[in-house]
């Protein structure tokens, strides 16, 4: 099980790192279009009609050059590499834990999880998607914040500073374990529990998890069905 899981994790990391070079510009444009009104408000511009996709690409290139399509790329690369590695590591480990044989055929499920064999791909795909996305979600939030600032023309901030501002420690940039850091919040006169700051990083994870359960569960279900059909063609 472990060799299959590690092989899946390494393969996922390599594929995720390669894919990130092609997907980064598309995701940046998506962020631009999703946060168009927020970006305009930051610039002090009243937006009546947001630009379409082609206009958004043109605006990014005009303001930042061709390289501007890769704003925030380091975090995008880290997210895709780590996220895909964790995804395939979790999927392959769970599939073998639930009875997959070295030949690739599905054996009987263990006694502690007596689910129908046909549901195993859906279960494993959903689990791998939610587990990997939950672990990598803060990186995606920080990446989006950095890209939003860059698109709005604001002075850049580093990843750690952005993460710190999201959590909003009360003691400036020093994150030591002192009692006054038990409270965080944007207003020093109205501090909030530290968990409220951490919860900001995971805002929106619930709906993302629901989407992940559906898409990745169905993806592996259809993949297994199709591959099984092809393998048994005569």
C-alpha cells in the first residue's frame, strides 16, 4: 500500500507542477473577473459594466506585461504541486486499504467498512479531494489575496505577511505565544478569539467540499467503469 501511495504522490507532484504553468494565467483571469468589483472599489473606480474575459486579459497585460499573467505564480505552483501530490497519495492509499490488489483489480472490502464495491471509487475520490483541498486551502486563500492586491495596483505583500493579516495577530508581526495573542481581530479595541481569525482562512471551504465530493467522486466512478469496460473487451 505504501509504495503505491508514495508513487501516486510523487507522480501527482510532478503532474501538478507541470500543469501549473498552463493553468496559472487562466486562474488569474478567473480571479480578476470574480473580484472585479472589489478591485475597482480598491482603485476608487465606479464600475458599471465589468470587462469580458478578453478585455480582462488585455487589461492585465497592459498594466503588468505578459509576465503579469503569472502574478502570484509561486503560490499557485506550490498549491498545485502539493495539492495534487496529497490528492493522489490519499486516493491510492485508500484504494489499497479498501481492497485494491496489486494487479489493479478490486478485491473484497474490509470488515470495518462493508460498502458495495461499486461505491469504492466514489468514496475514495471524494475523500482524497476533500482531504487534499482542506490541507491546501489556506495557500489558495493567501494566493488569491496577493493576486487581488497586485491586480488592484496596491503595494505587494509577502505570503507570510498576508497570512498574518488574515489571522490578524494583535502583537504586530511577532507571533510568539504570549497571552495577548490569544485574541485577534482587525480592531484592537474589539479583539476576537484566535479561532475567528483562523476561520477566515477557511471561509468558503464548505461549498468547495460539496463540489469536490461530487466532482471527484463521479470522476473516479466513471474512470473505473470505463477502464474496467476497456480491460474486458474481447
